C-alpha cells in the first residue's frame, strides 16, 4: 500500500499518480482543511458563548475520524482558588461509569466465569424474587429494581455491604422482572458486587487491571473518600446564580452505576477500543450495543436514542451533584462528542448542540434573554397544537405544553421558557400570512413544527 504521508512529504499526491494535476489536489486539500477549520471555529464559538453566557465549566473533546475538531477546557476546576480547568482535568463521570461495569461483566462472561442469563439469587441467595431477575435484565434496566439507594450513601459514613444489601432487598420491585423498563442504579451497583465476587478483586482493581491499564488510561480510576487524585476537579451545585459545594458521598457504595473518573483524552482511548476487540470480542460488543426495550437500553449504553439527529448513535449521559457528563459515539460518522462538567452545566444538551453543528444543522449561539412587554393580542393567533407541542393561552399568558411552563416574551414573536431560558419558541407566518409555524431551539439547535 502506498504511504500517503510519505507521498505528501515528497510533494506527490495520489491524484497526481492517477493522472490528476498536483495543483488540483492541493486545492482540494486546502478546501478540506478550510472546511475543517471553519467547523472547528463554529464549535469553538459555540462553547465560548456557552461559557460567557451560561457559565459552562468543564472540558470538551470532539473528534471525527481521528481529526480533532475541538479539544478545550473552560471555567474552573476549583472555584475557591480560581484554579482553571485544563485538558488533563479529571472529572467524576456519574452514570457514564455504567459502560465500564457492562464491559467488565461481559469480559467475565467471555471467560465463562458467569453468564448474563444467571439469576441474581445465584450471587445473593436470599434476595427477594432473585430467582426472577437475570443479569441481562439488570444490564438493560428491565429488572424492576428501584432507581437508587442514595439515602444511604449520601448520609452514612459507616456502611457495610450487608447493611446496604439488606436496605436494597427490603424495597418492593417496581414491576415483574422482564416485563417493563425502568432505569436502575441499584441494578448496576449489584452488578459491581457480582464482578467482585466472581473475579475475587475489588471493583476498582478489576477495572484497573482489565480495562484502564490495557488501554493505557492512566488518568482513569474509581473514586474513594481517602485518595488524593491529582488534577481532580471539585464539583459544584448551582443555586440560582451562585454555586455550593456538593454534599458528602460515600464512594465505597456509589460504584457500578457511578464512581468512575476520567479525562477526555482517556475517554478517546476508550472510544477507539470500542471499535476493536482489545477489551471485548465482536460477540460481546453485539450484546452490549443491542437495543433491548422501548427505551433503547443496551448494556451500559443507549442505542439510537431520540436525540440521535438521524445518525446512528451509541451514547450515555451522567449527572450527580455537580458532575454532568455526556459521551456520544456517532459510529457511522466516526464522530465522538464528549462533554464533561463539574458545575452542573447541562452536558447532554451541549453535546446535542455540538453534534448538530458537526452535522451542519442550524444552531443559534446562546445569549442573555430579557423579558419584555409585547403585543398580547397575538396570543390568540399563536395558540394551538404544533405536532407534538401544545401552545396554550390563559389570562393573557402563553404556556408550553401545560400550565407549568410559561413562555416569557422577548419580542412580539419570540419567547423563552420559564424553566429553561435556553429553550425558545418563535412564531412564524406561513405563505398565507397565518401563524402556523413555530421555530424551536434546544441548546440552540433549530427545530420546526407546523400547526395541525
């Protein structure tokens, strides 16, 4: 095979070898470079505006087919000392951690040490209805186990495995296992404990030896309450325009479903590994990346969720007391979008906006919204059903879908939502001069809906 890098260094192109002029090839390469630079500039402008207007703090990485489009850090890793984030800042991943748990379990299955069809009572014999719950159901959120047990690990320092298991076991299942779907952190916590039982290693040690070390993810690990982790971002909760520090978390028990930390560069290594078979076979990946229910849950990932923008997407978001994370793999496009935040910035929304820019969709930059007086006589013309969106009018005010979300006017025709100023609604006339179109923005991404 011809080494294209060597040819380029020698001033020769494949186009020239195939009978095309070298000048034409250079022009084409220049065009590609210009387009890439323009895209990078758009992505950078978007994030700079998110930082200036909405106070984003975190790190962003966008890569398409090995080309870095954006790799930048914004805001502060520590607000008290005004220590800025860097590319090497480590972030708590929240529920993005689930994919590591899923891979670890599948590795053990490939080693014939367990099966995804095993019943929960094989590992916890006295667990109520454990004979009805499989590991597959837990991986795909179909077990019926409750959402969380955070009332324990947010409040108690002196917990034991037995106490936590007893607390979890006393709660009723939400439904008959396998018949419905409900997101469950409890299920992934129990999977982490099963990994420990089968491997005879701590969850942290297993991930380090079988995932992080083989992939040279040297800046990744599992949180503890004692370890000093270099370059680790503190986490902050938004309270209006101010921030408070996150509460105590007992990290010994906030694992499996949460608990991991990493950097954007390490997650890039992880993403590349998921395209190969270094850590998991093709068969294992097929199991992980299948969609098992109406909510599109695979194992540790969502498969083609509703926000896929018409492109094949394997993704997962996370959010827990300051940590907001989003990991998005548009696999057919070779596009990776990662947003990691430490101040509750809506990483999943920003990732949605950044991906839309990459797909050349119309995306508005964020700006400060100001409520103004407007022509309320128009409201009677605005109200109605716009596909899945209902615009309601009551007592001279407009509402979005129900009377909980008011629309605040910033002009006669454009409004922002009371629950999220970054989501706007603009009323547009059709060719007949009637208001039958609304232009929605979500994280700046433009969507059009027509009146029914």
